[in-house]
């Protein structure tokens, strides 16, 4: 699969950003923190492992994960800029995560589409004309 290392790098970046944002988020219920930790850290690690194995369908799973992540990032940025939250590091991490999710959508989609394109093998060459010194010309 093409773009394997790019996708793995983007997922690793999202994992690091997710680990930071779960520490910055306001305290919630323990179950809510565990759910966010699973989504923001464990899910990208699992996807990166499956991409590294070489399964083609994981590129589309990365596109889906990136789409949901981008929607959450846009909602977070909108909430911060709307005045409902404090502007600061959370805005920075949300913008960085949004850029990484957008890149993940692009590279994951390209990898998925290119995995199903046939490789075009060169066709056979036409036969060579007979040599002038051959006995086939009479």
C-alpha cells in the first residue's frame, strides 16, 4: 500500500496530540475519560498497526477516523472562538489535530484508491521483421 509510512506518521502524531488533549480537558467522569483515551490514543495505535501489517481496508478506516476527528476538531474550535471556552493551548492542539486529520483523510483516501488500481504491465512487442540475409525470402 502506498503512503504507508505517511499514514503511520499521521496516526502517531494524532496519538500524541490526543494524549495531550486528554490531559488538558476538564475533569469529567472516569468512564468519560477512559472513552476519550480509547478514542484519541488507542484507536490510532490500532489503526497504525493494521496499516503497518498492510491490510488495504484500514486506509478507508483511517479516512473514517480522520473525518470524525476533523468534525470534532471543528466543533471544538468553533466552541473556543465562540467564547464558550478559554483560548490557549486547547485551540492550538485542536488546530494541529484538524490539520493532521485532514491530511489523514487525503493520504488515506489516496492509498485506498491506489490499492485497487490495476498495475499496467507492458504489452508484448510486435515480432521483428525477417532479416535480409535469411533464407525465408525467396
